[in-house]
């Protein structure tokens, strides 16, 4: 069988700030076992695989084959859900069934999916219920279960409508416009759902300013609403990269996922906005220190328990069209 197609990704290159992403940074002592243990607190189940979406935009068969490979890799503990539009669930089932039968018990036998709602929400919810219904008969080698739903809404009223028909047993993440943030967060909190922030895209204007991201996270914390992020978070630390995988792509500053998830934990513990903006904009890997019992950024410290609590119930995950690109960067930083 030929090797499964992989999401093409950029390695550290001339498009990256060599000073901040130097392989000797984050202190060489982080290669020790305690650093690896501390890393797991921050990174476990962090990356939802979105290989179907730009800039990768892989065919279904390639994205499914990739995810299958990642479930059997040594980094499977970092892997979260497979992101798929509800409209493509039939195509997904065909690709899943077409995978070779595993010869060992390694990998996930139950795949966790996050389904993206389309414009016909009622029909999509019915499709999700049908997809998750267990069928009688022999148990397949792999079974996929939708455990969360993601929806983009334009107003609080639309959000409330979806809340009313979404299955109560599934997590629902709402992406909403910044000019309706307060009303939408109140609606999300009222129906016990979660929020979603878009942190990048294929052009510079898709990347929100640090202050806007901090305001979103601060508002989520105040409303006791958990969130996930999507787009533009392929790299651990804030740095300059090409926006797409095309050679002619423009480059620009991109947020880092370590910055983002640490700042979420700090904000949950009361960090001031001005300091939080500085953390989100931090480009020096040497400013961070991971130890067995916590993480320090400059003079600010989080305990391992505080990080674990934030990841468990507040800052949930981020979607990325590449799984190996973040992994390779983490390895170059000696965090894996």
C-alpha cells in the first residue's frame, strides 16, 4: 500500500524569525524528563486535525489516511478531533471504511469528530443524530463518533435558535462576530455551550490584533464560557510565516499556540490585559521556562495544576490543517 498522503507543511525557514525559533532556545534543560512531563499538561489533546480545510484543503481520502497515521504515532496524545463538515460525512464514512484493517491494537478504535454545521441546521442535526446512532451487527475496526459541533453565526438570535435544536449531549462551539460579542457570550453561557475564535487565515487581515484576542479570552473567562481556536496557529510561538503553502504566498506575523493557551490560563488566574497582550506578542523562546511543577514566562508563573484546570475546562483546543507542522516545531524547540 502506498504511504498515505500528508498535509504539506512549511519547515522552519527563512520565513521564520531565526532568533526566536532557534533550536537552542527554551533552555537546553527542557530536554530532561521533567520538562517532557510538564509539556503533556499543556499539549494533551490540543490539536484538532483540520486537513480538509485551507490552506491544506486535502482530499477526504488523504486527510482520513493522515489522521489514521497520527492516531498510531508517538504523538497521538496531542491529537484531538477530526474536523469534518456535516455535508461531507457520507464521504468521510466511505474513506474510513476504505482504510486497511489495523493489524495491531495501536491507534484510536473510536475516532472523535467535530462536525461543522452548514446553512440547513435542522437537516444537519438530523444527519448528526443518524451518524451517531449505533448500528446492530459486527463491530468495525474503527468507529467514528461526533462529539462536538461547530457553528458560525451572525447574531445572538441565530445562536439561540441553534442552541434550541442542537443535541444536548454534544459540545457546541459558536463562532460569532466581535460586534456582537457580549450578547453572544451571554447566550452561549445561558445555554451551556462554548465559544470559538478565529485566530488567522490566508491573508493578513484575517489575523486579529493581540488586544482583540485578549478581550475575547477575558470575556469568555468572565462569562465562564470555554473556547477553542481555529486557523493561523500552526506554530508554537508568535513569528513570521507564509500565510499559505503556495511559493508565492505573502508572509506576515502569526499568533503562537503556546502563547495563546498560556495566556488563557494566566487570564483565568487574573492577569491584567496589558501584560496578557505582551505575553501573546512574545517572540522570544528564552522567555519561557517549563519545569515539573509549572511554567514561567518572564517573572510570571503558572502551576501545573492551573494549566491543567485551564485546559480541562476553559481553553480546550485549536484546529490546524497540519498536525506534523506544530509537532516538528515543538521538537525543534526541545519541548518534545
